[in-house]
């Protein structure tokens, strides 16, 4: 299993993952400069993106798993993704990382990596301008 930096050529792959799971498709221009892809034997397992802010925190978002991948491998990949993104964020000088999810099992996984729940029952809204 390895992790690498997201490349533009990965966009169709993660778009398929979002679509398969009923998520809205984020325009490629809305993705930040930093993203990670976890793979095993050249099969994508999961992806996530780091948005830099002008404050003490960075956002770790648009985390998605390949719904067709082996569940155990995908779980292991998510752990690698969370560890790598957290380390990157720390090395970049941020002291906090913020992420959002409604999935109970992913909340537990994040808590196992030191995240603390703040709000719950939230609705996130987006508007094109």
C-alpha cells in the first residue's frame, strides 16, 4: 500500500467514487493544490484533500473511499490517509485540522486518530457565485 500526491488524471476516478456514493460532484477547480491518493497494486482505495487557510487550522475534506475496493484494504488506506494528511498539516505549520462527516464509523475512525467531535447534526450548504 502506498500514498501519493493527487494528480489531475485522478479526477475521473474520484468523481466516479463520489457519484457511486450519491455525493455531489465537486468541480475540479474547487479542489485544493494538495490532495492524496492511497493505492494498492495501482488500485485506488481512497482520497482526501487539504485546504490551507490563513489561520492556525487547515481543512481535511472531500475524503472518499473507492466503494468497489476491498473493505479491509480501504479501511487500512483511510488510516494511512488520515495519518499522512495530519502529518503534512503539522509540517506545514498548522496546529489544528478540521474535517466534517456524518458517517458514524468514520467519526469513530477519526476519533481513533485524535480528532474530537465538536458539532453534530449539521447541514452543510454550498452556493455557486
